[in-house]
C-alpha cells in the first residue's frame, strides 16, 4: 500500500459513530512493518523532492494513526531506527575537515533548514501521540516508556542542532526546535531542559549520558569537524549540567572540550575554552586534580596565551583565574616546592605581551584582567614590580578611545599594587606621581569623544592612587603637590589635588 493511501485508510478508520476505537483495520499493515520500510527508504532512497514528500506523508501518517495501531506492536528498536534516519536526513551537509569556516549563506544549508522543518513536524506529531498513549489502558506507561527512552536522546540532539540561529537554520526550523524541546521536557515530567538532561535530583540519572553517547562517535579527533553542528550541540548542552551532576560525566566532557580548544580556528578555540571554564567552575577541585587533569588543562590554556586574538585571550584569562587557585592548592598539598607558582608564570608572560602590545583590543583585555592577577598574588606581586611598573606607565600614557577601558583597568591595577606592595612604593613615588599628574592633565584637556562620566571615573581613579601613594610615603605626596596646586589654574585639576591634600 502506498504511503498516501495508507494515510487515507487510517483517516477513514478513525473512531466515529458506531466504530470501534481500538480495533486495527484489517486492510492496514502493522505499524512495525510500515515504519521499518519508511526508515529504510529515508536512509537509502532517492534524495530531493521524492524523499521530502515521503517525510511529509510520514508526518500525516503519524498524525492520522490511532495510538493502538501505531505503538501496539512497535518495538523500540524500529522506532529508534526511524528517528535516527530522519535525524540523518535533516542533518546539515558534511564539511571538509580543513574547511576555513562555516559559510553564512549557502543553498545546501538553506535546504537543510527546510528538511529540519519537515522532520521536526514529524517528531512533534510522534511525541504528541506518545504523550496521548500514556493515558490509554491498552498501552500506558509500560508500552510508551521504553519507546520514549529510545527516542528522547536523538530528538534532543536534533532540536539542539536547530534551536539557535546557525547557517543551517531559519526562523521556522528554530521555532519547531523550541517546540520540540518544550514537548520533550513535558514528556519526561521535568520542568526545564537542565532537569531533563541531569535528572530531578542527584539520585536520578537524566538523559545527558544518552545524549553524550550519541555525540561521542562524532566528537573524535578524526570526525568532529565533519558535522558542523556537533560542536555547537555539545557546547550548548554542557552549560545545562552544573554542580553536583557534572563531576559524574567528567571523563565524557573533558576530552572533547580539550579537542575543540586545540583547533587552529579561533572560533573553535574560544568555544573549547568556554567549555573548559564551565567544567572548572562546576567540578570539585579534587576531581580536577586527579590524574593530573588540572595540569593538562593549565598547559592547554597557557599555550593559548601566545595568541594575538582578543576574544580568545579574554576567554583564556578568565578561565585561568578560576583554575590557578585549584592548581596551586594541589601543588601545596603535594608539597612540591617551586620557586614560582603557575600564577607567576602566567603573569610574567602576560606582562611581556602587554609591554609590546599596540593593538587596542588586546590592551583592553589585558588591562581588565590584570587587577585580578595582582589580587591573586598579593604581596608576592613584588616579584614582578619592575616590569609591571613599565606596563603601568605605558598604559597610563596612551588614550585608548571613548571608554578608556585600558586606563581604567590600569588605574585599578595600580591601586591593588600600592595596597599589596606598599613598602616598595616610596622609591617609585616620583615616577608614578609624574605619570598620574600627566594623565590627569591629559584627561582634563582632552577635547575628544570621551564622555564626561568616563573622564570623571579616570580622575577619581587617579586621585585614589595619589591618596594611597601619600599614605604609604608618610605624606610626601602632599608636600610635592603643594607647588602644583599653587601654580595650577585649572579648577578640575586643582579639585583632584585638593582631595589628596584634605585626605587624612
């Protein structure tokens, strides 16, 4: 029987006046055989319009069929094979491993989005039927449960592939994917996607293991770049698994995160580093340090510091700031005596790059991260004072645009340095005082596009630095500023100096 004729027969056999609602029509073959044949045809049949028509007819078939016919004798393996065939049919076109990147517009990707709409519609009808079958006496949870368990993982991967705007999605495919996720969550009795994946509590296993089982074969060194959606599905799914659940899956999520971060393309590096950061934040330190995992992650991140791309450097520095305390605590517990800590190694390399860096985007990233490293080292920042002083002076001197992110970050850094290494400040007093006064004058006389709130923040930061310097030099700054205050006619500059002189 043709698929169209089968749909018509099923519609005619729907329960009506005088009809038996749960009787299988004799002319209709069993669903097991029908769905098995359709799955084979979708996997191996013709491409293009014939297969698209077959998928739409399948959607109409599922919509028209009664639950008792559709699921009564259906095995989970057959339904799983059909869902896998449909997911493969709707998958984005395979990509060459050495391709430079994803095209923003491509006819093959546009066709994949249309296929996803049709397949998503089939999945929506299927999940709706499964949900309805739970309440039928002849089926119920004993029949529906194994079927749902078999298809939830593949349908989730399909939905996650299309739920966010990508080159292979459009508005319709994203909408269908969002509906699918909502229906999956409802069918599993959960309240959110995160609960669907991780389970309702620590004792209940969610569907994340099944999802990772499906992704594992595509997240190997030789295969992960062939399907362009795999890395995005993984990176979109991972943040839903938090403490304390993530530690149970550490062996499954750490290798692909390292693999993606080790790519030559910047986009993939940033994606992998963000996955590593999530793992660091949500896995106990003891688990991270076991088998030297933390050391492996540290070396992978440290190598990225030689990059010249601002988004990657920003992601790496944020990740390192959360990893370093874990790593250094482990080294102390192992009683490994080292002249310098990993934080010293990172800061030394960062300062070396900062000194010679001329690109404003990178200067801003470095300057924003620097205060946290100073706070991390505390008094031990004295090991880096010579180079740090040169960096501070150089960055105070250069305006980096309307928002002045570099100067604001460096002023915060200088405040932290004075607070932690105040005994070493008197010998650097004159140099720092000149640099701060010059910056105050530059900001006051700047007729550019810098907004007034930014100018006020700069002057406030510089004033605070002068006050801290005065305190650690036993009032020498006040003495040195007296002559400047008397000879200066600019009210804004005089106001900064007055605040220093009046501070006790």
